[in-house]
C-alpha cells in the first residue's frame, strides 16, 4: 500500500513538472536568412538541442529609442526604376516599403547632385542669385520625386526622409568648382535659405521632409566628386548663426538638423564642437555618421562617447554600402564570402591598411548594424536602394553595390542577400522600439534585441561561423531552444505578454 502510494506521488510530481515545463515555454517565430539558401524563411521545426548557448533578455534594461531603418533615394536608383517595366518597378518598391516587405521607416535623399547622379546639377543655377529667386527642383521631377511618391503609396506606416547636400552650386564656393572648396561667408545666409526653399518645394509636391544633414562628408572625399568642406567649428557656426535661426524664423524649427555626416573615427572632435554650449546644442538634433573607415571595426568607444556627450540627441548611421565594387550578379554565395574589397584595399595609407581587409558583404552589414544598436545608434540607413550590373549609373564611375541589382535592358531584378539582411532589422524593429539588455554567453555570436511599441520583442542573432549553434533564449523565467544554421542571421519575434 505504501509502495503504491509512493508510486502515485512520484507520478503526480512528474506530471506537475511536465506541465510546469510546458508553461515555461516561450512562443516565438524564427525567421532565417542563410548562406545555405534561406531568405527570411519561417523556421517551424525546433529539434532537441544539447548544451545550448544561453541568451537572456532583460526588457527592464532599456537603452536608445529606435528612429528607423532604411536606404536612400538617389537619382541613379530612380532613373533605373524608370527604365524597368511597371511590374518590376512595383515589385522593388513594394519589397522595400510595403508591410509585407522590408517596411523601411527612415530614408535619405540628396539635395542637388551627388556621385550617384547622372550629371552635376544644382537647384540654384543662376550665379549671384543671393535671394534664390530662380530656385527650382525641376531636375528631380522626372525620377526622384516619382520614386518617393511611389514609396509613400506603398508604405502603410509611412517613413521619415532626411536630405543631404553634397555641395552648393560652384558660384557660392571659394574654388568655383563642384568638387572641394568651401562655402564663401557672403553666401552663408543664401545657403541657409536654400534649405528652407527645398522644404517648401518638396512640400508643394506632397512630400514632407523630416530633417537634414548639414553636409555630406564635410572632410571631403579625396576631391573625387561633389563635395564642400567644413571644419567642426565652421559647420557649428553655420548652424548656430545661420541655418538654425533661418529655419526657426521660417516656421520650420521642428526640422531635425544632424551634424557631421562622415566616418566614426572623428566623432569626438565633431560632437565636442557641435554640442559646445546650449546655443549650438539648441539647433543640432543629433549626429550623422558613415561606416567607411573600416570594413570590420564598429568604433564602439567613439559611438559611446558621442552618446554620452549628447544623450538626448539622435545618433544615426546615415550612409553605408559595399563601395569600390562592381556587383556580382545572381550569385548569393559571393555575398557570404570574404571576397569584397573597398577603397581602402588600394588607397588607404599604410597605417590604416589593417582596417581594410577583404570581407563578406553580409557579415559587414549584420555585424555593423548589431554593433551600432549595441552602442546607442538609433537609426541605420543604407545608401542606394537600386543599382545596375555595373554598380551605377554614376557620373564619376564610382561603382558600388546596392541590396537590389537590376538589368534594365533585360528588365530583370536580383534581390541580393543584403536586401534580406537589411529586412531582418527594418521589418521587425520598428520606430519607437526600445533597445533592451541582452546577456550572451558566446563571444562568436552577435546578438541585439528591442521591444517594439506593440509589446513584441525582436531579437536578431548573427552566426558568422561555419558551424550551427544551439540557442537557449530566456525571457522572464521562460525559455525556448532552437538552432541557428552556419553563416546565418535570424530574427526571433516574441509576442507580447510572455
């Protein structure tokens, strides 16, 4: 009798433990893109794992608020869309902006021409026109504006646009040239007026501008294509005494002004000057950065310094791409292989050569976005959305790669693995999400997580190794176990209230 009672009690305990284990399971959706061929594939099989890597989420530990993810509207991309058939044009726009696609939420465009334009042009073509009476965005009406409008029509949630000038018209500069030189002091007010007129002109087309960067790459680009140079003090003075007050006077004080807009290694000297006092800080909404100083280094110390200098300001990655490369057409494996080289492979000074080894394009994107999110960056914007098989068009022949490559003559489209890599973030981490704490027991695994406004938590995991890894994901005492493939990126979505 006692023996039977003991048996029944043991059985009851086992049943209770089993029930508790079921109650402790996290319900998740896992989406994977991998070198083996998955493209945002929903993983439905969760095999039993051994000795999983522990990833613990801490939603009570909150960091920056997300502004968004996306890419840039350029004349080159818009021109190519015009050359495609209607079906493929819509396919690309929907892929980037619809809720079923990447659902981009933060975008950039250029004011006047840039290297990814067909030629040099300015909205202020008349020399000496200090009041900009001849200001016109006519150049944008056949390509850029239709592309933006199509994106707006496809986007259910909407998206922000910030605009960046590469240069003022040559007649405003000390070298009277599209490339290099500085803005002449007598045109500082004219140049501030230029920004205000641009906002009005685009608004008349039904497009609202969210903000600006003051100047793309103010340190220059080796005197290759459109550029205009500022020192940190010159830019800060221009914003404090000209651009900020002008926008304020014109009723546009809510527009976001982002300073700097170049590589991260110089962040300290720029944010020190931009946020030198209350008068300058008043007009800067934040800082914009690029990634071109290194193919692998995120510069976490510089990012943390910039955040700590101005903790309530934006810190937005404004431009990134696989540069100095002609795209590889319809070969996914190349994008997962360490074969890409950038400008620094050939041209970096000897002391910086180590920063520019060969790299895998997918690795570079995934590592950088995760690294940025884990170091206080709140927005991450890619460069061109669409380029052709040459990596253009580009008037300077500065060939680069975009996530979507097209062959306009054959009316064909190739969604590279970079498109799906971007989607792992843009689709699942939405504006106003909060980056949350993560404890990760594996130094070879890159992880970031954010809690969305709807209460869902999105966790992005990147495994760049050649081996699959077992994961044990923990949240609030509950857990789930699954496997991430070799050379793969996953987004794990955890529904609210778990």
